[in-house]
């Protein structure tokens, strides 16, 4: 969940955070309670003034007057948001290897488009291995490397300024975020207005704070890389199990596309769980949720998310749909990056324009309870070099 008061912010799981915020917008929870929970969230100056949108003066409960795009990333980092290394026992529990194994790549990248006027939102997933032009003159590489390339390139200059330790890590992370944002903007044709990121441990903690999320698998899986070891059928996952569920890609027929489908299913389940559990109408549960993400979330410095969420109360029952960009191949040979995902930027930009102009989401349930039924558009796995058009499915259904 992402919340805020002026000056300091409270955040939550990246993509789940926006889903939860939309859910919160539908519940009508007392905003005065939220303003008391504004400690410990790291902010970064990564969005230029030209891309910032000021909605503070808009009356609460009315829809956004200006459409906004939010980049949500899950970072494969072995440090917390303050730049401190995660303890080895935490890394072991998450099947994350050692502190030296993390490449600071953005293994989850989702752009959430919030339209003006109260229509449903659309969350567009970008496969981590999409082969694109990286902003900053780095050439063509996998899109998940944009963050690490920008971060690593900034290190020498930041050290020359006298930074070291956690301060160096935080400043370099901001440089990486800027490169990732600029790369996504170039690739999708969208201007990014806000940014939110979370590390491995944050997702683990958040899933536990809400008591787990129900998911459904078509078949049993066992993957030693991610730690995924699940039976077929519906089950409730939290902590390291939940992280393994959304991280697994080895052993899945369509690799990252199947992993994206899992992420979307988990987000849909999270929204359902939050609504049924009454998380945002119970102060103790809300406090547990906020405490779970301390040190895990980074938000852009200029984002007053509480004012933003108040405007989302005018959106269609908080509805949100999920989509995945079309891809042409899952095994594109590259000069230095191994096999990548082949994408056509022109086709992707056309897909994005269509997706945000005709959101395939309808709200369900009684508006007084904030009931929602997220629907996903996911790209059909490619069987040839020709790009496939997206097919519509429910995010909450069983997945591979």
C-alpha cells in the first residue's frame, strides 16, 4: 500500500501497493488515521519537475483531472532502502544467495496508467529481458539492466564527492532509478510521473502482514532456484513462499511471460484479500502492514500519495486491469546478453496507446463495499517471429 502526508511518506509493496491504494480509495477509510503513519519511507529525487503533476488542490473524492503514469519496480537488491546490507539469514530464507549475488536488476517492471475522469486503471507489465535501447547511451540490452547500468556508472563520481557506505548506495540507487525511468519512457512512449520501488525482503514482509494471498496453480511445481515448491490447485502463500511464487521462471514453459501472469494473479488476489480482511478499516492491521514495509520502499520525492489516493476515490470502484506488452520471440540471440525477449518498440507503443485508451476492466460488487474484480490482458506466448495480440483473461484464475 502507498500512503502519504505532506513531507513524509508511507509505502507498501510496489505493484501491490497501487492495487491496495485503489482498494483503499474505494473503502472510504478515515484519512486522519493514515496521516499518523508517515515514518520511515525513503524518498529519491528521480522525477524531473516537468513530469510532476500537482493534484493537491483538487477536492477529495473527485477523479483525477490529469492522467498519470506510475513506474513500479521490484529490485533484485541485497540491501534495504537505506543502503544497508540485508542479513544473510534473511537472504537464505528468501533463496536470494549471498550479498554479492544481487545485480540490482529490476526483475519486475510495471507501468500503471491512472486515467483522468474516474475510468479504470491499467497496469502494463514489461518482461524483464525485453531487448531495448537503454537511456544514457548504453546501447541495446535487456531492460532490467537499465537500473544497474545507471547505478554502476554513477559510483565513481559519487565516491569523488566523498560518499561511502549506505549513503553511496542510496545516491547510486537514485541514479539507477533515473536511467530505468528514462528507458521505460523511451520504450513505451509514456511520460512517467511517479516512481515506487521495493526490495526482496519488503515483499516477503508485506505478504505476511496481510495474512497471505490465495493463488491457484494449474500443476505442481518444484524449482530449486527460487525455492518454489507448490502443489496444484488453490493455496494461500505468504513470506518466502509468496516471493518464490512471483519470482519463479525456471521450469515454466513461457519463462518470464508465465512469471508475469503469476505476478498479476498475485496482485489480483492481494486486492481481494485486503478487501475481505478489512485491512484498511482496522487500525491494528493497517499498522502491521505499514510496519512490514519500513526500509523496503523507495518513492519519488515529489509524490504526495495521500492527496493522490484521495482523488482515486472517484475512480470506478477502484478497478484496475493488467496487461502485458506484445513480444515477438522469447529467444532472441544477443551479442553480449545471451538470449533476450524480442520486442518491436513501435508495436509496443501502439499497444500501450490502445490499452490506456480502452481499459478492459469492469468493476463488480456493491460500490458501498468497494468490491472489485480485476481483469487482465496478457500477451499470448509467441509461437513464431510474428508478434501476438493480447488475449483477455481473469487475473485471479489458475496459472502455470
